C-alpha cells in the first residue's frame, strides 16, 4: 500500500491545507494519507483554537485518512524537535513511503542540500557559526547568516544574500529543512517531497485571498465577525464544524488565557521558570520585572523580546511554563523516539493503514488511553488536555479517557 505522510497543525484546516493535501496525493500517487498533528497546543506556543479531536475530525472530513497526535513535548518545541518527533513517528510506522511538506521554496533538492550541511556541520561552518553567535545573534539568526556565508564562499551552489535570507527566514522553509535533517539523521527511508506554498504567508493577518493563512482566520474568529465569511477561506466541512463549536462556547481559547496563571507562578515560585530546558539565563527576572505592568501575553512578550530571544521563542517558553514542563525532564524526552501512535481520527482507508502498521511495526497503537500510564511522554499529553480544559469550556477534564477517535464511514 502506497502511504504518504504529512505533518500539520490544522489550526484550523483551511483552503491552503486542502490544496496541500490534494497536491500530496497527486505527487505521491498515495493510496492513503497519514497525518501527524499537534494536539491541544501548537508549535508557536499557542493553545489550538479547537481541540485536537475536533481538528482531527475536520481533517478526515476533508480527505485525510488517519490522524495521529504529535506528543506535546515535541508539539510545543522548536522547529528542530517538532520535526524530529513527527518524522520519528512516521518512520516507526514502517509503512510510510513519502513525506510531503509545504515550503515557500518549493525545491526539495535545495532544501535537502541545506539540511545536509546542517547535519554534517563542516569545521568551517562551525567556525562561521561561532563568530555570529559571539556577536550576540540568536541561534536561528546566527545559523542563517552562517549558511549564507558558507554557501557563497565554500560551495558550488551560489545564491544572492537576498535569496538565502528570504529562504531561511520563511516559516515553512525552516520546518522543511528540519524535516529533511531529521530524515537524514535517522537514516529514514521516507522520500521527502515539497509543495510550493501559494497565497498568504504563514503570519499574514490579511484576508486578501481565498488562500488566507491560519493566522488571519484565527484573527477573524477572535473578532467575533460573521462566521459565514469563513466559507471564502475554508472548505465547507471545516466551517460547519467551527459554527457548531462556536454555538456551544462564547469564545475561542487564546494565549491571553495563560496570563493570570503565569503571573501567579512567577510571583509564588520565581525560580521555577529557569528550570525550563529552553530558558536562557536571566529570563525569569525579565518576566518578573514586567509581569505586573501588562494586560496581555503579547504585551509581555514585546517587553521582554530582544535580538537573542525572539517573539516565537518567548511565546513557546510561556506555553511550556503554563503546561508545567519544568516538572519533567523534557530536554531528555525530546531526544527519544515516541513509542506510541495516538489515534485521533480515521476513515476506512485509515483503518487499513493501521492494519498495515500492526503487521510492519511494533509501535504501540493507542485508540483508548490505558488507566495506568507509565510513559512520561503520554502523561504530559494527558496533562496538556486537562490544562487545555481550563481555557476551553467545550473540553472536559480527563477528556483523553472520555473521547474516542472520530471514525468516518466504517
């Protein structure tokens, strides 16, 4: 069975996602699509606008065959670990032939060539990187500058600085490079393919085309405008689900729902923030200094962000803090491979994919969460849902034990 993998957040599923799905099927000729999707919290450090089961159902109703959860410890991490966790899951199924991801570059060969340099890290590249880091750049910025210099002076592949800067600063390109890095490092047999992203950019808040970004769609949802407008930007099943969801709640969850709890934690346990594996020296003091003078998470981040600590990194750190990552050895967990496949939604083809996985792999397939959990990674997932229930009234405490995977036409 020819099975293709995709890695997503679907926050929420829109026309651009539908196009990516259709192109994946066209490029791979896949008989089935397995999607690894973030759970109730996403990579930029935000709560998902809809819970993981609702978004998984949305995906299956739009043509995905099987949706499995990306464990929270990877979902709320840097692009490197986000990619690692998802690629490890797809590789461990032993049935996925290809991984198709979106990118602004639209060039698999170019993306892979950058990934190979970052995996190999030639001595000259390391020296260049050290130079830019010592100049006070964030790691992401220093790495980008190092790649530009290395490509233009030490390889046969030549780009203008403008071309490489644009490539290395685009969200989907960054993730695409990390997917390829993970496949190279794990010696995965999965073939990488990319679909060129068209329409609005990832962070674009403008609803200027029918291929609007998820960011712009979320802004519309937060503004409480007429939800019927969504039919321009999202497939009909997606809009119908959102309208039904909004009928039962008066607001969608946002990062501002974190603020009071984060303030409480910082004030009552000021040293706890520094225990996060991604926290930099002195960040806890910077947050403590500003926490009582702000009225939103965005305002807090804008007061603390710097050349070294980007907005997204700080947002992700605050989300990790909200989730209690300081109580776990998440630094070590992210270096391990998930040993379970948590099923969120499927159709008839998805059921066939699961049968194929059972024959080819010994990975633990979870459709019903066991009462006794000894896997720390899974414990964090359960905890994340329970915390999400505090800010999304449509999700009950212990929903992981109460909600079964969505099944379409089986």
